[in-house]
């Protein structure tokens, strides 16, 4: 028996990729372990979107080196591995293998070479690779991620993803439906479809609207989510499918990045502030009760104070329910590196603090207004405090509920009784009460 420990950083796509790697390695006799101590194979599945994520990985590799047993193998996989390639072998001497997102099928050969003393890397793009014959190794759960698209063609000037995950390609609709049906047989009732610009999905015959309808029609799928969409890919067909497929949840994570048209142009985003807000308006008018979260970058090269104020005003106008906020991070190899007038870190930091305060105040105000309403909650996992469980509404609100551990995976009607500003407390009600 050989043990493998995988530590995963970054987005949901990396979580799904870890499940693929476990499947590949399981065929070679590896079994997963929860701790690095004593594992013959240690892998760090990495993110390259921001510099601080890479620095965390470098630090963590130093720690994992001490856990590697004699004859063991330490590897870096994922986006950071793709970006740096053999440079990682030079930078961290005890790293044995480096593998990009299209090289997971080759992991057994890389591990064998490393065990024989050959440090090596594989960062070749394989545009045909979807790992269709590699069923992900997942823990049995009510909710699961399903990758429907890999890579990205949009090439925003700040983003490293097109250079670490390659060109966009979509899985065949029937393959996605087959995977979802298999998940239902294992007890899954909620799936999240994953792609870099997921609503640009096209397998040559079907678009994202077709995919939503097909997956939503799988018997046993109660909830259907997707991330992350691109604003201008919300066609009329997609919005209609979202409104008419009962399983599609009333929440969209819709990255905006900036509220300034000038900054959006420098970012090479393919929409204006006005077009983005029109998409929000269309979704709100078609899907009652829909909630929105977003991604926002501050301190992008050339951003003036006035342009930052435009971002603050968009936050208010779009009336987001939540936002993930970041300072611009320089990524070597992206066009933004060559844009003049990089913003001083202290200026970007000040803007980030002001943006966070605006987002939190808005979320607190909106959530206070939801106290007393009743929602269907899927109980997901134990909470970090108080012996409570954490559940999620269709609109992506998080609620702490007092239920026994065996309630994980169940759906309950919950009345929201209080809020910290972001997370709610809730009381389980009688099943006959209506959902608001």
C-alpha cells in the first residue's frame, strides 16, 4: 500500500482536479491520507492567480520537505506548476516532479521516474484532455463539482489562467449528463458546473442553455449551480433556461473586476460598466429573488482615484450581496505587466480597505432585512463553532442550524433568526411552511 497526500489551493477547479489525480493514482495502488506524515507521495495542487498564493506554496513546500520520507516523492501540480515549470525544480531542490493541469494522466510515469532518481516536469498543453475515462474520486456528498469546460480564450490582461490552463474547450453534453446521473446514484442532489467562463460553454452542437436544461432534467438533481460565468455570455437563451429550469439556483457569481470603463478597457474585459449593469438588470427582472456576488480588483495599473470611486458606485448600483476583493497582483507573462503607472502598494491597500468596508456595510444591510424569512437549506458540514451545522440556501446564504450530524446532506426549511452581517443563525421550521 502506497499513501498519497494532496494539499489543494485555489479555486473549485483545483478541487475537481485533485479528485481526478486521486483517481489516476488510485489505479496505481495509492490510497489517500489526511496528513503528510509518512506519505510516500506528497503533492501540492497550486494556484497562480496571485503572487501571495504562490509565495504560500513556496513556504509550504519547505515544510513538506521535512515530511518526505527516504525514497518519497514531493511534487508540485496545477497552475503554478504550469507557469514556472522546470524553474520550480531549481528553486526548491527537494521537489521531484512538476506537472501542469493537462499532465495528470502522466503522474504515475513522473512518480516512477522520480523514484528512480530523475527529477522531471511535464507542462505540455493537451487540448484534447478532459479526463473522460478518469472518474473523479469524491467523498460521498449531497453536493459535487462537475467540470464542463477547461481553459480560457478571453485573455484579460491581468490574468494568468489562459497561460496555465490553455485554450478553452468544452466537454460533450452527453458526457456531462452521464457523470451527473452517476453522481445521483451515489446520493448527490446538488451539482456545480465548473468552467473558466462557464456560460461560453459549447461542445459544437450544444450551448450553455442546452447544458442547463439537460443537467437540470437529470432525475434526482434538486439544485444546479455554475461558476464562473462571463457577463456578456448571458444570452437570452441562457437567461430563459435559468428562469425555467427548476433546479437552477437563484444565485450568480458574476465577476465585474472594475466599475470604470477606462480600467475595463485596460483589463481587456469585453463589456462596459453599462453593459454589465444591464445584464444584472435582466437577470433580476427574469429571476425573482436572485442574489449576486462578484470579484473586484483595485489598484490596477493606471487606476485613478476617480476610477476607483466609479467602482464604489457600481457596488452600490449593482447592489451586490457579497464580493471577493483583491489588490492587483503582478503576474509575469501577462500583458498588464507592460501597462504604465503601476499603483503604489499603500494606495492600493487603502482602496482595498475602503472597498471591503463598502461591501460589508451593504451586505450587512441586506442581510438584516432577511432576518425572519424562511428558506430551504441544504445542510453541508459541521460549523467551526458551537457544535452547529452549516447550511446553504438556494440563494447562497449561509445559515448555522442546530441539527445532529446525521442531518448533513438533508434539506430543511429554516427561518433566519439573526445575522453577523455575513452568516445567519437559523431555526428549523415545520416542513409545511412556505419558502421565501
